[in-house]
C-alpha cells in the first residue's frame, strides 16, 4: 500500500498550491544566476526548484466506496497504534503516521464531517517520531463531527525539518472524505484519533496513502 505516485504517461501530477512560491522563487533565482554567469548558483537554485516540485506534488485520490471506512489522513508509515483517553474524542485509538521527505505531504479528511475546531499550538521542533512530540511539538489540531456522537481528531505535528503547518479548513466547514485539509513542510507526523469502539484495520509498520487507505471502520 502507498508509495510514490506515478502520473499516467503524458500527464503531470498536480502540485499543491502552497508549493508555488517555493518553486517560482527558486526558478527565478536559477534563471537570474544563469543570466549573470553564475553556473553553480544556478544549478543549486534549479535543483531546489526540482525538489520543491517533487515535494509539493498533490495527486488526485479516490476514497473507497465504503461508508463505514475511516481513511488515512496522511501518507507515510504507521509508527504507533495504541489506546488513549482523549479529552475530545473520549476513549480512543490513536494511529500515528510518520511522513518522511519522500511522502506526499498533503493531508486529507479521514471521513466526511463538519469541522468543530481547528486550533494551532506553538511548540518545539523535536523529531516527530518521538513519543512526546504529540504534546511538545508545534501542531495543528482539527476536530471533526461525523455524526451525532461520532468524532474524529487529526493532529498535524511539526518535526525537525517541519517549520510550517498549513491548514485549509476552519470551524463550520463541511468536508468530504479525502478532502484536502492542509499540509506540513517538510517531513513530520500526523496522528488520527478514532473512538475506541471502532475496528482498527491497520498496524505498526504499514504504509498508508492519505484519503485512500482504510485504517479503521465504524462499528
């Protein structure tokens, strides 16, 4: 499951809108350096533009045709599946997904629902795979109400290289399953909290694809 997407032959993978400033500035610097006869600077700038184009890829995704499925909010490897007591979800399963620099970093809604809260918490920039990163690192917390009594929470956690958490949603927004909710630049972790009554169908070590891979099911 998961992996780097390959565009159909002759078709380019779309780019996340958040990436255009990074790409265009790098291109402009590279072209200016070429015009000024600075080949090393031009090479570095154009290489940066190519990296940003790769990093900010945003392929189209199709969620499973299963009303009971809860899908992954992030691409990456599952580093933890555990039971927790969450103040907003209640008794819950937590699925923690680590995104490395090669994963798609656009995050998506795990289920259709309404955004109850979307809050930013300042914090540190420790390695995102560390256990305490979920409370000590900078993070964005999005709480969804899927149905009365059914809530999910997505926590986008900054890491060592991640210095910006970008969100596209606000309280009151109605989201479709798999809809883009934001992204983290560059490399980080996303935790999904689902009620303990749900059936967990992923495990530590699995590689997930945001908006596509089922990780749990409503019971």
